[in-house]
């Protein structure tokens, strides 16, 4: 996947640094990392020239590390700097959050930019999400995320780069509304928006914004385009209405059994000796 990363404008030295950090984690923490991806704006499809690198990974500890009254940490973090953010979740933590509707975890599984990628590992988790992830919780995640950003803007203007952090959750909500039986919305924003069948004026506006963001380090504060405002407010209002009386999310016994089976199978296959 390194060649693909470089074709998308990735700095080869940065990619080598990320791979080096992952190798160090394998050595120092005695874990397996079957899956490591780029998250954030680069993977969403609307990077800026100065976008940082957000590597996220799922790790599996040795089997004996799970057989203790004092479990090891379920996260591994590396030093954060202005360019790199590399951290990951333990397999069990990842499975639980994914099924509870953590859309971030589900998005990792779809990232088109992968530093480590065991296809069987990723496919097993994506299948679990596709069958059992809590759909209403995913919708609540996107609504909370989008509205939180939207409330920060003044009535008529917004930071140009931040508009994408409102548009993406709104598009995800629309996609999920139009795909009533689906749980896994596309991560790539242009794909997500196209499949959400937006109004033509919004498609044209977003295309201009993506082009400007790709070539400009700082878009500054801009007037919020009318098509963006109409789309965002309509989708957030519809999501609030439909979720108002939705019951609390509870994992079924079937979902838990499937998650346990998947966890045990992946632990058996990928746990380091």
C-alpha cells in the first residue's frame, strides 16, 4: 500500500517513519498489528497541502496477556507531534466499540490508505460490523459530531476547512437514511456524497470546496454556501426527529455471541507467540 500512499501525495519519508513506529511497537510491546490505516482528512478524500498524518491500528496481544486479573492497557500511543499521530486499540476494545456504534472504528475498516492490511482480519471485522453494529447509535454518533461542529459557527460564516467536518456527518446521515438496512456508510467523502444523492447545487459547491482545500493551506473564514446550509440543517433535523423516540441501544445475545466467536478466532490466529 506504500506506493498507493505516495500516489496520493504522501511524503515517502513520513511513510517510512510511520512504518518504523509500527515496527517498534511490534518489538517493544510484543503485539501483532494485522491492520493499520490512515484516518482523518487524507482518508476521507479532502486533504489540504499541510494535512497531518493520522495512523490508526488494531493490535492483538499474546494469549497469556488476556489470562490475568490485571488486563494490559487496551490502547497503545506513540508521541504526538505536529505531523504524526500514531495510536491504536486492542482487538477486544475495537470490537466492543464498533458494535456499540462507534462510527470511527467502522471507518477505519474502510480506509483506502493502509500501512498494514491482512485482508482476512479486516474482512472478519467488517462482516461483524455489517451484520451487528448498532445502527441507531451510529446515526447518533454522526448527529452529535455534526451538530457539535455546526454550533461553533456564526450564522452566516464558517472556517472553510471546518465545513467538511459538518458536511461529512450530514452526508453519512442521509446515506444511512437512504440505505435503510445498511450500517456501514462509505468512508471516502466524494463516494459517500455521490451515493447519498444530494441536490445538484450541493454537488457543485462541494467539488469547488474540495478543489480549493487541496491547493490552499488556509481557506480562512468564508460565507457559508446556501446549498451547504440547507443540506446540513435538513439532514440534522430529520435525524433528530427520527431518533427522538428510538429505544436505547442494546446488543442482542446473537450479536454478542457472534462478536465472541470472531474475537476468539482472530485471537487464535493472530496472537503472537
